[in-house]
């Protein structure tokens, strides 16, 4: 056991963030909501923080506020893939809202993979980017005839999934990156999540939905204060889009 611990410590020591950085922070916003454009983006831009916005492409904001999403991309934010129709498994608890034609339980792996591929083409038309990351709608992985996420690896630099953070960055699988779906979190909970990542020199991946509105929201003041706290500690926390962090993590893992 002693020997294995030493090996583990040695591997962890090899992964390095840029100078002085003790943890990376990936902020993400799912579902292309109005409150992202109205509240989250102005606050992020105020501090020069880049985030990842996982666009559901049938969201009304894609049609009504397309120029604002294009501007967000030009400002350095990532427009991530969150599918076109947001299919989820209707058979799971509290899923009565899932429409029958978007029920992942009845979609084949081939059908959902085609939808996700088409979403990438749609996003290419919005921001001109050929590489991006993915967050599965509802965090689901199982379609009618199997796990569809395993078929998506060639399409994405990385995929984020709900799960407990890893302490060893060398062990992180970018196509199964754990994230926290933060629903109405307190400021202290958000800080503690980042501090826990700092303890291990790892990644704090946080996913929001509404910001001061819409649904599953974080309070707007809590969000604002959290960004201000990250700004006060920018010498030790690297706040960046998930795709930029993923490229850095991949490069570090490849070196060692
Ligand atoms: Zn979603």
C-alpha cells in the first residue's frame, strides 16, 4: 500500500497548472436561457472570465437572440453542444415534462448520435468553430438500444457528466469529466467546491441553469458575489471555458 501511495503522489505532482494556479474553474450554463444573456454574460464579461454555454438549439433564444450568442463566442466564450431537442429519459422520476417525441427511452443510439452531430454543424454555422465540448441533456446516457455517450468521443474534445470531482488530474478522463449541477447553491457552497479542488490541485467544474430567473436557478446576487470572489483570487484560480481547460489538461496528460 505504501508503495502505491508514493506512486500516486508522484503522478499527481507531475500535472501542473500554469504558474501559481492551484485549481481551474469551469463555469457552464445549460439550455440557452434568457437569463444567461441578460445576467450571467454581463457579469462574466465584467471580469473577463470565459465560460461555456451549452446551447439547446431549439431554445427560443437561438432564434430571437442569435446575434447575442454570436457576440458571446467572439468575446471568447464557448458555445457548447447540448443537442437540438434536449431528449431525456421519460421513464425516470420527475420526468413527466419530457415530450413523447423527445423521449430518449424510445430513440435509437443512431438517432441521437445523428442529432448531436447535426447540432455540431448548426453550431459551426453560428460561431465558425469546428471543435467543442458536450453536456448530455439531463445527464442521461442510455438511449433505447444502449449507451450513446460512448459513441460521441470522436465528436468532442471533452464531455461533462454529473459526478464527484476527481483528486488526481492525471486520472481524469476528459470524455467523462465530473461536474456539479449547482441548483440554488449558497455562496459558501460554491466557494467550498472550489476550495476542495484547490486542495487537490484539480478542476472545479460547475454547471448552472437559470441565473436569477428561468429555472433550477442560482440566485443572481450569489452568482455575482461568486464571480467577485473568483476575481479576488485570480492569482490562484484559473477561470476559463471548458474547451480551453480541456486542451490544457489533454496536453499535460500527454506530456507525462
Ligand atoms: Zn439541459
